C-alpha cells in the first residue's frame, strides 16, 4: 500500500522534474508495471508544462499519495483558474487522449475542484491470486463439497440449502441494484469523455459510425449463423405482419414512459436510451453544464467503486450457485458450458480470420506478415486478459506497423479499446441462447432479434472495469427472460474465455482501424507492407 504523503512547492521547471521523479517513486512503491510508469510520467510532465505556461511560475502545486477507502492514489494539484480542454488544438487533443485513456484505467484523471486543477491516478493493488485462479478454486471447492454432500441425509442437505440459497439471493440482489445505474452511467460518461464535439470531426465520426455498424452487423450475422443449433419456435400469430408489428412495437418501447421505470424493471434498451439522451446534450453544451458533468463523473466514480467491491464476491457467488445446483440435483446444467464455449471459440476464430483476410486482400499485404505485426498485442492481451496491459503495444503497432496516422491512432485506439468489442457480442449472444435453451425459454424470431439488439448495445456499453461484463449479464438475462439461477454459469463461461476474447477484441480493433483508414486513404501503405 502507498504511504501517506503530502508536499507543496512553487510551480517551476525544476518543480516539474522533482514531481516527475516523486511520481515515479510512488508508482514503483505501488508495484506498477515499468512501461506504465514511464507513460504516466510523460503524461504528468506534459500536463505540468501546460500548467506552467498557463498559470505562470510560483503557482502552488501539491503532491499527495496514500489510500482512500482502501484505494491507492497519486495526486498532483495546482491552484488557479481551470485549465479546460477548450484551448489550443494540440491541448484539446492531449486532454481528449488522456480522458479516453483514463476511462480504460490507463492514465491520470483530470478534474477541477475548489479552485484547484487535479491529476489523479489510482494504481491497482498487487493481486496475489488472479481472477482465473480464484474462479477455478471456487468451482473446484463447490464440486468437491457438493459431491460429498450427496452422501448426507436428505434432512441435512435441506438444512444446508436453506442457508446457501438466501446467501446466493443476497449477492444476486446486490448485482441487480448496481447493474442498471452502472450501465446508464457508463453510457453517459463514455459519451461525455469523447470531449468537445468539434474535436471529433469527420475522422472521429467515421470511426464511431464504423465501429457501431460493425458491432451490430457481427451481432446479426452471428445470431443467424448459430440459430440452427437451437430450437427456434415460430413467431406468434398467423402472418408475417404480426411479427413485424411486434418488432415495431419493441422499437417504440425503447422510449420509456418515465425516468424511473427502466431502472425498476431492468429494461436494458430503455436504460441505454436514457444514457444517450443525457450524455449527448451534456457533451454538446460543454462548459454550460459543468455542474451536471461533475455530478455524473462523481456518481460514476461511486458506482464503479461499489461494483469493484461487489466483484470481490464473485468467487463466493460462483461457489454458492454451483454448490446449490449440486444440492438440488440439477447440476447437469453445467453440460451447457461445453456447448457455449465451443460456439464462442468458433465464432471468435471466424471473425478474426475474416478480418485478417479482408485487411490482407484490400491492403495487398501477405497475411503472414500481418499476423506477425499484430501478434505482440494479441499475445499480451491473451496472457493477461487486460486491454490496459496491451495499450502501449497496441498504439505502437497501429502507428508504426500498420501505417495508421499517429494522430488518428492516438484518438481511436483508447476509444476503441473501451467502445469496440466484437468478441463480447459473440459471447453475449452465445451464452444467452445456450442458457435460454437450457432453461426452456421459448426462442422466437422476435426473441432472437431482441437478443441481437441488446447484445450489440451491451457490448458497446460494457464497462471497462473488472466486473463490467457481470452487470451486462444481469441486464441481458432480465431483458431476455432467462432465469437468474443460470447467471453463475454464464459468469463462469465468461471468465474462462475472457483471455481469448480480449485478444480477439484488440486484433479486430487493429484490423477495423486499418480498414477505416484505408477507406479514407490515410494508411501509409509502405509501412503496412514493409
């Protein structure tokens, strides 16, 4: 844990060097990766130079480290008027870049409170046991104890289940409470963090439209490709017009009748709609609604902190669920795990191959060369299940290996890592359909259409923090009428394939950015083919 420390200095060129060194030492104490330390130090120096140019020498700058509510922090602040993002073009680009990186947990968070400009970073704690190890331990322990419980008298098993089921229900209620506001705030804050609308420009709009379109295209094509594996019932009614009317009504129902019912009912489409309706005006109005923006930022911080606390209970959640399944004699539901994993692996492999072939054909580059260029980023993501760990390599690969302009890469890579997740679409759809089949939920064409839309939206809205996908499954299952009892199996599958999904997401992002820049004739083809 970081030691408590607070110091103040007059802002000067010498102070910048001193603060950069102190920041490096604090990050080393927090056991942050050396590459991240170098990048964060450079970010700090850039900001301090802007502050020095704007606020002048002798402005009071503070350096503070420590922990708040068990969360480590390193913070630098300088008194004076707010240094906003509506300044020079290069500073607009800098702050946009850092805010997008901060959303992925990669950079300093910029804020202005009580007359002080702040830069804050929260180094993650050193994890002794990874998520996968804890998941395997929870599953193994549940299987061992569940098997042993089979030999106990019926009355004893009933007594154990009377304790296990309420505990499971309590954790489930915690997830339901936090899931709806977290998706709403993720949408709002993601839109606001795009920055000034004028900064996005034609290139930003093109990238956002392409990423959004490809997300829903992959969702629709994948659903059609796997629907033959499931018992799809005919739509209600005796004509195609009835089916169209149901779909049309579902689209109209996206607009809620009030602001509260979507959160009470867990309606994912309405929650995302409200998030867009709030986020876009706040983005457009900019400084005129600073108080609203600050409120959303602070509430988002609180909700994410609560989610991180709840995520720590996931192994217990998995243990209680599987143990309860074994006690009730319906442990055979775990057989669906094999089917879901097989579909997910095949779907991800196919998407990745199609992306690589498309880039190779359009760019007239050897596919083996393309794979070698993308492989370092893919391997880092594959072995760590962290897009944050692969960020620096991803950025370097896009700009120096794939020929994407550096200015575009600086904007699109951090944005894409939290916005474009095609593998998540595959995972959401496959798990939803497998669990629906396993639970006896009727899958009609309208049900599949709804799953396509909801899965695409949740893939975009998926929170870029640990446990973000957990909230998505809670909302997805509520929307699709899938019993909550199957949620632990879904989470287990998601955590098992998270490593692969992260690697596929980043490789698809690199391919999509290359294709988008090719279309705009911005790719350096010599670099791409070299």
